[in-house]
């Protein structure tokens, strides 16, 4: 256990867009993804919504993986892996709702096991593997989720009655929003969005807006504003003592495997310099001696 200085590293986006049917989840996700890549060929949609993403093929030549029932967590994981291995930058999962309550999804699996409380011991690890795949992906990931629909009767400016449709609770396992960097709720069929969660600080408590490619560009700039791997390597090279190196070793725990060689080389360099400056402090077998 050791205290270390906080530092924000460059991150991969985990963003959610939720809303009722017809509120514009798919198109919003595609425009946002394009703002992040400026290249449609770097975008892939994992489509469980009856090929709805293909309706927007006029936007650009993005890729599509169509998934039909059964919507098991493992099929989603397989699709994400295919995207990662195909040099995709942004994965859109449209939608995650089917993994939870679609045919062959987690609720369906639980029911077929008997619907008992103890049956969640089998289902939950499978669902968690799907969540972990999203969180650990080497790509930016945008998810969409359906919301339960409710209706409200109101009067318009002329006093006429009108029916309004709005979304309520997301249809996925409770708590998924906590895993996200940003979560946007589409609040009406005018495609207006608001942030229900925002770790970037760019959108929270701001006026409702329409998601477009500029939204994606702003988010990408935030994602890239932290320390990247090359910055970390430069900091390792700049250390002058083994103690400084240990601090960075703890600080970059998430990148330890990638930086293992850099740490070893710098440690050897520091030890060599100390040996040249004070040769009597080292014995012939490399261990420090005390004089």
C-alpha cells in the first residue's frame, strides 16, 4: 500500500445514450462517433434493432454486425472482439437492452433456469463478463438503451390537447449507468438530450441540446487530454532515483505490463550511474555494501 499522486490518463470513452423508441438513439450515436473519428470506416455498429443502423447508411460507409436472437452475453462479447480485431476505433452497441431482456438475454436465461434467486449465481457472471468486455475494450464504446415509454396528455399553446411520449427507466440491469463516462438521455422525439451522468464536466447542468458530430469532437478532446503512454515513458526516463521510479511504478499500475521494459531499463541506468559515482558502495555481486 502506498500513497501516489493523482493523475488523469488518456481514456477510452464509455458513453451511453438512452431514450424511448423514435427519439433518435441510433443516429445520435453515429453522429457522435463520426465526430470522434472523422472517418466512417473506423465505426462499427453491433445492431440488434432489426438492422436499423443500416437505415442511416447514407451518412457514410460504417460497418455493421447484425445480431438476432438469442441475445446472449457471449454473442455480444464475440461481436466486440471482432470489432477490436478489425481496427475499429468506435464501437456502437445498439442496443444493450436485448442482452438483458431480449430473447436469450439474461432475464430469459434466468427464467429458463427456473427463475429462482439462486439461479442468478449462474446468470450474473455471464452478464458481468459482458460489462467487463465493454469496460476493458481497446476501442471507444457507445451503447444505446431503450427506455420504458409513458404517455402524458397536455395542452399546446392554442389550448388543444396533445399526447406526449417520454421515456422513463432504462431497460437494462440497474446500475449500468455508474460504469459510464457520460450518459445522455434523449427526452423527446425532437432528439433533445441531457446528461444524467457526466465525468467530463462538459454537459452536466447545461441546457438540453441535439447530439451531433461536434459533440463527439469535444468528448474526444477530453479523452485525449490526459497523460498518454508516450508521456509516461518520458517521465520514467526522467527519474533520477529508484525511489522516484517506484512512485511511477505504482502510479502507472494500469500500464505496468506495457511499461515493464521501460522500468527495467531505467532502473539499470540509475544503478549504473550510482555505481560510477560511488563504486565503493557496491560489492562485486551487485549488492549494496556499507562502508
